């Protein structure tokens, strides 16, 4: 029991540290992506952290298995380098005992990952997708903030408002629009100044207009002196239609209960992937424990790179089969189970190689030398 507590503390603490690092890497990458979209005016900066927060369960679903795999390699590798593993084996703790101790931890983490994969992650992805779709539906005026220039869709021009009142009306509005063909050198620029501006829908609600009140419209070709200046009480400009929300949500956002009842290959592959994540966490224990064997002279990081390559080969194999099922290249009745079984057998072969080596050495010591 003392050995189990010692190994649990070593492995889980290392798992937590690695998981935090991997999570920060994923969050930072996604944050940069959303931030660039916000700077381009395609997204409200205020929703960035909400979207990332809803995506965190999905990130944990991917980082926990890798963090646990690396933690086993580093923890057991340190025990080999410090000769603590030799002491444990001398006290009767075999490699099978180490695997059983580690599997107890893996079962707990697999339950956590399964809960995230089957319940929490799809719910979070659905909420994040809803926020992003609302952002895609917004027009240029919905994204305008006071005292900031915003580019209109299609690079048609820019708009600016000094302030925005409680009714979402723009005050002291500046609008610059380019019309004509720049290739024929007859591109005309239209500059509009207005006291107020607001968004208004057509009677049937299918079209939106930018309506300006009490202002001036200046039109001309830059560099020429023949500008046309017009004052107006009300001026309207049609806004581009927002992107419509897709009817079908992303597969990652579909509740697991709906995936059980579907016959679509894409959704079947998604369900198999969600079930594969916790199963993968159990199988990597069989792979990691024999891979952690190392010579004290080699150091604890000697087999880290080959082990990581094997892990990603496992992950890529699952993704390849999933992609083939989604695309229809192979039947949807095919599951990801053969991939798991293949790597499980490979892990058992690695575990048995040490016993085979010891058996050969024993036979050689007893019968290999001449009498």
C-alpha cells in the first residue's frame, strides 16, 4: 500500500504538471486565433474568453491521456535511473504489479476522460458554437464600438462613430465608401458625415439598411476638384446580408445520446472516437510501463522520443480510421476497436520481451558454459 501511494503521488503530480503545460499551449494557440479574428472586426473581443472556457473540456479530453503517458515514462524512468526499481524488484514488486498499480490510476482518469468526452465536452462545444454563429450573423454595425474605425465587409470602406447611445444608435458618424473600378482609374470615393446612424430592416425583414440622419455626402475622385457635396435629412445604404446559421451543428457539439440512434457514418465515427478516448488511456499503460525501462547510464529521457512517436502513431491511426469511416472509404460498421487491439498486443509483446530476455539469460548462465 505504501508503494502504491508513492507511485500514485509521483505519477499523478507529474500528470497534473504536464497537463497544465499542454493545456496552456492549446489555449494560447486558440486565443491567438480568436484574437486575430477580433482584430479583423469579425468577432466581439468580449466573447473570446467565454468561447475558450467552453472549449477547455475538449482540450482536457486530449491532454490528459498524453500527460498521463508522459508521466508514466518520466516517473518510472526516474526509478530506473535512481536504482529504486531494482530495490522494488528485490522486494518482490514485479513489473506486473507496477502495471496493476498504474491501471488503478488509469481507471480513475479514464472515468474522468469518459465523462468529459461523452457529456461535458459536447455541451461546451455546443455553447461555443452558438456564440461563434451569433458572431457570424452580426453585421458591421453590430460590431461597432465608439471611437474605433471598422472595415466594411468586402473591403468596401470604413465607418466610425464618436459614441453609441442606449438605443444602439451611432452618433457623429463617419462613413467612407469606394465605388467604381480602380483598374480604369475612375474609382470614386464617397464620404458621409451624419449626426446619427442606425440599423433598419426592410418591411419583410430580409434586408438591412444603414440609415443616417442629418448630414453631408461628399463624392468625387481623389486628386480632382469636381466634388459633389449634398446635404440630406436621411440617407440609406444597404448592408450586406449576414451569413446564415448552419442548420446542422458540428459533430463535436452533438449530444452523445443522439449519436447512439443515428445511422450516418460521420456521426457513428464521432461516437466511436468519444468511446475510444478513455479506452486509449487504459491501453497506454500497457505501452508505457515496458517503454520506461532504461539503463541508469542512459538517463530517464533515453526512450522518451520513441515512446512519444509510438503514442502519436496510435493517435494518428485512430484518426485515419475515423476519417475513412466519415468519408465512406470503409464501411461504417467498421469500428476503431482493431486499432486498440493492435496496440494492446504490441504493448503485451513489449512487456513479454523483458521476461523472454531474462529467461534466455538464465538458460545461458546454467547451460551455456561448458562443464
